């Protein structure tokens, strides 16, 4: 029922207003828009809304606050992201928390905190943007009904867990096309080596539609 409602609402919005449509083989489909201080993504499986503001009235230094919901994993995400813009160079510092409802009578991880660094550079002459993101997580939230706790307990993860994302995007005014590669990196102390998992190449396209 949730899937039908989300897809129906998405179709209504697409017909009603000028939008930028996106499709990403990793993140899904939807519409996204940046209007002044308001940012939003309405999609499947993930939707999000947020606000962005300049820091000290300087357009080079911005900060955004947003929150979203993933309908497939039944999880919420809260984001804080300061970033720096200098000509064609941008540096983002995302911090986000993912949470999901606890299952009664079941001990499980119900949240995880991530810290990221995402530098990017846009080559105007070639209309190409290079971006690499690194996201590190060492804090998670654990729910254990055996201890009669109504709220999750923050814990420190002993494993080195990092997510890396590379993306190259060709950008024009009416559309953009990008390819990327996302993977997880973990450090195994007992073997003194890194391992990767969930390696995911992906394709992304965005284009404006005006009805």
C-alpha cells in the first residue's frame, strides 16, 4: 500500500509542475529540486526535504539540514552538511544518522552514525564533474529488550567501516549523465588487511521536464 501511494503521488507531482527527474540504478527514481533555501527529493524508495543557509552571510560557506524516509528499508535519515564552494571546487562534510524502528523482543542494531568528506571539482570547459565521497562509521545504536531499555544504547564499533563512492558526471543545462562506483571497506585486524564488499557500479541520469 505504501509503494502504491508513493508512486501515485510521484506521478501527480510530475504532471503538475516543472521538475527535474532523476533515475539512479543504486538509489532509485524520483524528482529533485533546489529552490532558494528549500531542497527536496521525492522518489522511490527514498524521499527527503531540507533547508540550506549561508554561514555568516557568505555564499561560499553553506550548511544544510534535511530528513528523509526510505520506504523499502523502513528507515529514517537525518542529515547535517556544511560545505564550501570556491569557483568550480566544492567540499562537503556530511554527518548523517540512519535509524529504524526497533523490533519488539529482538536485540538488534537500530541506528548508525556516519561522518563523511566529499570533495568535487567541475571542469567547465569539458562540462564534467568529478566527485569522490568517503563515509566513516564507528558509532551505532543497539536495542536490547533483555535490559528493559526503552531507548537504544550508543555503542562504539571496533571494526573499521568505510563507504567509498566515485562518480563522474557529464553536465548540461537540460540534463546530466553520470556513472559511479560504490563499495564498502573494512579492516580485519586479525588478518591485518582491508576487504571490500557490496561493490556496486551504477548509472545516473537527470533531466528537466516541463509540461
